[in-house]
C-alpha cells in the first residue's frame, strides 16, 4: 500500500483555523485525540473502553459500537495466529465516526455502505406482507414466522450504525468536518488553510482509472492525495483518514491505523 494516501498531519500551527481543544476529536500532527487523550488505535479493546466508557453492543469479534456517542471500532486484522487470543486483547485498528444512521433519509433508502438494501419494516408494511396481494394472486403472503425472521434480520441492532449519530464537529487537520457537510463544503474549508489539499475520490477498486481524485462522484470514499509520512519519521505506524459519502450525504469519517511492520 502506498504511503501517498496516508493523511496524518497538519500544516504549521499558524495556518490552523481551529484549535485542538475546540472539538472532541482532533486530527493533529502525528496524533489523533479524543477530549485531549490520544486515540488508542492499534491497542486492545480495554483501551477503548477506558477512553469511551463501556460499549453498547457488539457483533462477532470485530465490531464494537457506542450508540450514545455515535462511534464504532473495528478490527480488520484478525489473523490465523490470533484465533486463540482473547477477543478483548486483540488490537482494534479502525475508528468510525458516523454522521448518519439507519434513520436518515439515505439509511431508510438502503443506500448506506454497511446496510446496502436495508429497509425498515413498518406496521403498514408488515400488514401488507401478511396479506394476499390482489394484483399478484400467485404470490403467497409471508407467514408470521417468516416475517419475524425477516424483522430480526433487519433489526437496527444487527448493523454497525449507532442509534445516535455524531452531531459535533471534528477537527480534521485544522478544518471542520461535521454532519450535513457536502464534499464541496469540506474542500472549501480546507482551501482556507495553506498546505491542505482537497479530499478526492479514492479509487479503492485498484484500477487507478480516470476517476481517482474526482470530487464529483456521489458515492465512495475520499482522501487527501498527499504524502505526509515523512513528517513523523520515528513512528512505527501510519494513520489515514477517509470520508465516506453515500448518495452525496456524508456518512462517516474513518480513522485507520496501519503498522509499518505489517506493511512490509
């Protein structure tokens, strides 16, 4: 993986338009903090519980959600040699700050990245599903058991999205990122700070086609295409920051940790 996509540092302090103490989450030179404390990326679950408090729920051994905070952590690096390691001691390498959830317009439409095709089963929809379809008489209605199973599958607790999205501003390299900000608005704020580049589409399908760096795509992940890795040469890890837009709506900010040792 090329280090040209890692976004971990800010320009000089005199260029900042936000102070780190202005927000709960601050992406500062070579460090990411929450309420002034360093984010425990690459550390076990108990370090995150110490920072955020007890998590609300989890599913499998990868994902833990704090519903009231609007955040979740994810471990993408459970390998074969870790299978016998207690799950609380496995290292968590990704933080998601969600600005929308399943109750949002894009969520109800089933267009969120981790809930593609999701739809809420309302009382009205439940009644239709249990009733014969007069237009299509050959189509059998759901049985109560089938409907119960489907409702369980589509229960919000089975998705990574917190019940309450994050409503505050994140300090991303001195520029604000918050719920409802379009990519255009994010880049406008970034343009006010010398040394910051626009967030452009990350062509993560690996074909490096013409759309890499685009700011007009409505759905996908966006990163700053600049190498900051030399600013913190003594660190044995990198951070990279991704903004995810779904149908033009800011879905989440992802902070991901990558050990330089694991990259070799």
